[in-house]
C-alpha cells in the first residue's frame, strides 16, 4: 500500500499471456501439454459448475427466505389488525361502562338528595314516615 491508503495500479497481463502456448517441437510433449491443459480446463469447468450450483442453491435459499419473510409480515399485519380491533372493542365497552357509571352516579345523587329532603322534612329525628 502506498501513502494515502491507495493501492498502486497493477497492470493486468494481456489475455494472450493467460492462454498456455506450446513451445516444443516433440509430438510427445504436445500430447502431455494437451493433456495437462485439458485437465486444467476440466478442473476449471468443474469449479464453474460447482459455483453455478452453489449460486442456484443460494438463489433458492433467498427465494424461500423472501417468501417466509412475506408470510411473517402478512401474519404480523393480520395479528396487528386483530389486536387493534380487540382494543377498539375494549375501548367501546369501557366508554359504555363509563356512561352507565355516570348515569348511576347521577341517580345516586338524586336518591341522596331525596333522602336528605326526607331527613330534613321534619318529624323529629326518625324520618318522615309514620
């Protein structure tokens, strides 16, 4: 690495240098050369097939994962709507109960005022009924 954190440009060899060249004149050497390079090509092709199969499995994994995440999201959304509906139902019940309690309180106040009126209505200490 050079100063400043950058890597120097490393030139790539031309493609012609990457391809093996037969430089001998002996036919036996040519057979060995061909066999060695065919082996390398087959080995490389097997590697490409392996990588391709791995990528295909990874693609399947991503598709299944995506499907699972979509299903989970749908389930969470559904459950959230159900919970929201439940809370709305509870809120309505509480509002109804609150209204009834307010009504009962008002009626109790009326009864209390009536009882207070009877008590102060005057026959002495025991109330107004004879």
